[in-house]
């Protein structure tokens, strides 16, 4: 007996299956669906438009193009909405709502009658949320990224959100740019629909989805406004119908080997620190875990090959024109697991055997002439982070890689806002800025790890200094910044014990971050520690009770695979 297909899948249970089918078909008729289409397999299209999400402004065009591909391949497209996460329009942080969107996606894919699903997302938490949900629902799925925006121009300089917004703002804080010019720059940073124009979290996750094999080859980097983005959407619709026939499911695509490949590409891209949290969470949904030692081994073996901001000079439109993910994969071929399977049912080896038209070596460097001989990201461990922390060495200042300094402590986000620009702040360029209580339990883990240089130092010309927190930072950010300190301060990690004047040592060579205070003293300081109270109700209460630490992907404890 074959499994039910299309609108016959998952019939609502009234105790009479034939009646449920009759009722469903009659309601489908009210939408003007013909008898012929009612008998076809169904492809769901998870769409995420919102007027609070600038990156997804062109969602309607993409849904229409996917629908064309589905219809042309002989199935019925059915678009449905889920939560949409626009990074800069959410408080306290979009990271808090990633798991909510993942639940929404999983349950809607599982509950509604679809034989396959195309997931359309972009703004950086949406792709992770969709892949987490799809991995758990385990219905045949294809990820379609909305694509990056194009760059703007300002006085002869190309501008791309959001790396250039940070560099201009730093110059404004330091007095190098006036109020009139910063107001003009504001209008020129983000000039089209699409995700950030640099290798931030959104584009990093699109590249990871392609590497995992759950997006179509060659689709990660296509600009949002390029006609090829619509062609990719149409082809994704066709491919989703093909998935119904071969029954290839996410747990056959997202495997230990494909996750290792994705981490390797992440290193070669010099990609976002956030991608480590997101990829860990996605992998956790299928029971895969990459230990920190393995992450560091992958990083030390894998050169940075892509010269894009925030690590280099180019933008995503350059990466697309240069050869995209396919060119990077071909350079990394000797290091990759080539027997992984993608949504087309091909092995990675089969994909890479196909010739590539052209590669721009000013953007994607050859393996033996890299931007850097080692990967962009590493995990740190030590007395300040017993369960790990993350450091983006590709975007940091090498002169600060081996540092020891005096801690200048901020107890939380409000404290940071109140005091960072105080002219009386006791701080020097050789100190270590420390932010506590910005991790998942304390604050939902916002992108606050990019602590601003204190104004009096910025005005004196200081461009970088060591900064440490249990927060995240945007994938578009840069600097000598230690992130994701685990355990976080709010659950009594050693970070909670740090006091002004303590010495902290960072060693990139040893991959360590240490609080130079005796362990007995740390224990004594934490003796009366108490976590902040759990919110009394709603999603934030669920989040606080259930969220895991950064080293486990900040997923909910009841959603990870056993």
C-alpha cells in the first residue's frame, strides 16, 4: 500500500477518513482548485514576508517563481506564512525568536498536507530556523535564500550593509565624520531588497545551506535583484517535485560528513561567528555534534580563500560574479567528504566533476595562495570559558592575538550604554573590555559583543582592543573580540566572577582565554551567586527555562535529537 499523497496526506481526524477527504476537497474547491490539480502531489512554500523585514521585500516574486516551477513539474504549489525575523526590527534580539520560528516551521510543515517543501528565507536567523524545523519535520525540503542586496555608493566609495555602517559609525564616534555626512550615509548603506551585502551571517548561512546540499548548487550568492535569483526560485520548485519521487529527506542530506564540509567552507569564507551557533543547532536536530577540538582542527587545516568584507575588501555581488560557493568547494576538494548527497540526489564529487566557467582570483583565491593559511574562526577554552568561546581571527588585529590586560567590567547592556562614553571611565587601550549578562539566559544573546571603543579612546585614534562577552556579534562586524563565553555569566559561569582590575590573558596560539585569578578565589566570589528570575509568562519564560548554551547551539533542550 502506497503512502497518501497531496491533499490526502494527514487527513484531519473526525473519526471518518472518507468524510475528512470529502470535506478537505470541498474546501479546496472554494479556492478555485480544479479536480486535476486536487489529485496532484503538493509542494508547500514556506514564505516569510513582513513589513518589519526589509531583506524579504521581494518575497512575493520568489513565491510566484517557485510556484511556476512546481506547476511546470506537475504538482500543486501551496504557499503558507511562518514567522519572519528582521534582525534590526526585533527586541531584545532576533536570536531569541529563532527557536520560535523553528517550531513554527516544523509544526506547519508536519501538520499541513505537503509532500515536499521549499523554504524561502534570508535575514540571518530565518535560514537557520527553517533548516532546524525542516530537519526535525524530515519532509523532503529545499532551502531557497532571498539573496544579498547590491551595494550603494558614497563619494566614490562602495557601501554595503552592514560592515560599512559600522566603520562609518566608528569614524563618527571618533569625530572623523560629521553629523551631516553620517545622515547622508544612512540613506546610501542599504539601497535594494536582500540581505547584507557582505559575508555576514545571512550570506554565510546561505553558503552553508548550499554546502550541506539542501540548496540547489550555485544559488547561495545570487543577488536578490538579479534575474538569476528568480530562475533559481523556479528551479527550486521543479527540484522539490523531483524530491517527492526520490523521497530524499533532510536527515539523508544533513549528516556528520556534510556538516563537517559546511564547517570547512565556513572557515574558508572567513564567515560569521553566528554560523557556529546556527550550524550546531541544525546538526543537533539530526543528532550530529562537532566537538571544539575537531572545529579547531578543521580551522587549522583550512585556509581563508575569500576576500570579502568584513574580512577583506569585496562584496557578495563580487563573490557571485567570481564563481560563488562552487569555486570555493573546488579549491577545498582534497579536504572535503565527496560522498555527501544533495537535493538533486548527486554526490558532491559528481557536482565538482563538472567544469566551472570562470573564477575571479582577486575574490576567490587558489588553495596555495590564500588570504590566510588558516581558517577564519577558532574555539577558545580556559578558566574564563571552561565550555568554550569563539574568536574570529580573520577579522581581528594580529598584534592583539597574544594579549594580557586589565579587565574593565560592564555588568550588563544598560551598564555598557550608560558608561562606555563617560569621559571619566578608567580605561586604556591595553585594557580588556568585559561585558557580562548578555548571553542566552540573561538577554537572549544579542549582537552586543561588538563593544564600542570607549569614545575618549576612539577620539584618540584607537581602532581596536580586546573585548570579551557572553554575547554574539553581527557577522558583518570585525575586531579582536571573544564571544559566546560558556557558561554564561547569568548561570554562574566564571565570567560572573570577573571584577574590575582582574588580569585576563588571550592566546590565539594556545586557543585559550583565561581569568588570571586563583580558582579558589573564583569559587569564593560565586558562593552567593543567584541567576536572574525567570520571566513570569509567555515565550520568554519558555525560552529561559529551555534554552541551551551557545556551545550547544542555543536550541531548546526538548527539540534536539536524542
